[in-house]
C-alpha cells in the first residue's frame, strides 16, 4: 500500500491551494496525518522519509525582440527549494536569442534576469518568474524597455486592458462569413446572444488566476464590440504595475490555449462601426494625490500637450486607426482634456476637480498593444518636467 497518492495530470487547472495548504501545514505538524488525508503532489516533502526537498516548476517569462510589439515567451525549469522561492533565490538563466530576434546565430546567448516572482494557481509548487533580458555582461539588452524606466514607488497606475477573444481568426460570436447584430447590447452584456458561452468562463478564470498570483486585478467587463472584453490591473510603482500587466496578459494567453481561443490585442481588428481596443492608463503620483491644485494640473496638461508626439510614439502601433475622434476617442493629432469627457485625450474624473484637483487622471490614448513599461516610463518622464 503506498503511503501517498500522487495527484496526477488529471488535475483540471482549478485552484488547488486550499487543499494543498491544508496538507502541507499538516505535514509540518507533529501529529500523525490520517491515512485518508495523505495526498501529496509530485516533489512534495515526504514526511515519513524526510529526504526530498520539494521540487518547484519555475516558468521564466520574458519579452522577445519583435517590433513594434514584443511577444511573450516562456520556458520552464525545475529546482528544489525548502519553500516557495523568493526573488533572490532564483538564478539567472539563458536562452537562444537568435530565435527571438534578440541575437545573431553566431553569438546567440541572451540572459534572463528574474525581476518578479508570482505563485501560479495551477500548482502550489509552481512559480511565474518575470524576467528582464540582459546581455552576458549584465547590461540591459536593447529590447529591454523595463530597464529604461525611472521607478517611482509613489506612482500608481491602473491599466484598463481591452482585447478581443478570437477563434479561427474571428471574434467569438461572429458567424462565419458575416456579422453579428450591431454594437449596442454587448457592453456589460448578459446572456448567450450577447457574450457567447466562453467569454465569461475565460475572463473569470483569468481573474482568479491573477488574484492568486498576487496581481491586483480589479475587475472585468464585456466591451462594446462582440467578443471584446476588458480587465483592469492596478499597481503601486511603475515597474510593479507594468510587470503585473505583462503577467496578466501571459495568464490570459496561456488560459485561452485550453479553449482553442486566441487573444487579439490589436487596437482595431475590425473595420467599420466596431470599437477598437485601448489600454486607458490611469495614473497618479504622490504629489498629484496629496498636493495637486488647479495650477499644477494646468501645468501638467501643458507638458502633456508639449510632448504629445513622444507619448503617441509609445502608445501602441496603428493607433491612427483607433484614435479617430469617433468611438469615444480624441483624434491622434489633437490633445485635449475634459471633465468626464470620454472624447478627450485625458479624462479628468469628477472627483479630481471636487477634491481640489487632487487624485488620478486617465490617459485614454494608449492602445491595447501598448507596452506598459514604455507607457509608464513616458508618463513619468513628462510629469518630471513639471515643477512641483
Ligand atoms: P472607466 O472604464 O470608467 O474608465 P475603470 O473602472 O475601468 O474606469 O478603471 C479605472 C482605473 O483607475 C482602475 O484601473 C483603477 O485601478 C485606476 N485608479 C483608481 N485610483 C487610482 C489612482 N489613485 N491612481 C492611479 N490609478 C487609479
Ligand atoms: Mn474601464
Ligand atoms: Mn473599456
Ligand atoms: Mn477608462
């Protein structure tokens, strides 16, 4: 009779932590574990023999060198740790940069430097390891945008990621060779005819995976176009917020594999009277939240106007297709701001004005394919030009 029943690959991908935590905490206890409760995962410490260090599956994640939009890449390794590893416990690793547009074949080594680690809901003994790409001498690789951002722990960002779920190249719910009914009832819609069968299942499972990972996923809504959805990610510190968006994108892409669904992050996948996808970027600094004031706000908007082109340059490709002045956007070559104005470049929430121009602002121009590292970096650079 084996002492332990290994949980095998029939595991469905649902959250497993409570069960496992219970077992692990029992295993640390000196009281004997009842036979019926002895369920361990592969690699768990065997409390009767006490020989094996628990094995952890580490999924290293990085951004490749494709332009204008990098792809997420991942590969895993297995290592032994006493307990869930901290960032400092995770080794540098390498990959073949000639296969990711990051190196030439005759000098192909690129290095992965772990910068953030997340628990993975798939398994208690699995971690997501966000990495920066560095050169063998330790310098940032030219494709490494994260290394270029001025971090500011007082900067808070909330990114509203919009995207389409697609199957066989069409947004889910689009009939082959035709169109569904026009936009109107899909936004925050309920019912199969509005949101189909898969959208809510995927987006909610994604939400729980993000929360489990410690990512501040703040909400979901079905969007204006059929097959289009949004989630919001909030983070304190620009690197933290941007890492969390990339890991949330990773989790969504990985989850969708199981459903035979793709994620289309392009900002205007459908021509005609269909909304595009944005990534509204809400931001605040300590000064904006605590001091603010009308004068500072107007100076800030002046700086955003001055640097309009530099902002647009990092707000995602093909944004001219989306920032047309229609569909709740300002046109790409204008800068404007307005209270509660969803047709402005920057929307000023009512609460901001009521609170003596303190709080956060919403830059509505970044698009769904934008790199949150580059977006946060540019916003902070412009803010830094305005005296406080
Ligand atoms: P809407 O769709 O009306 O534009 P959402 O609720 O989708 O608004 O998004 C608002 C975003 O603002 C959220 O991502 C939230 O995290 C963010 N946010 C709220 N307060 C702050 C703040 N002080 N600083 C930065 N972002 C904030
Ligand atoms: Mn929103
Ligand atoms: Mn939206
Ligand atoms: Mn918004």
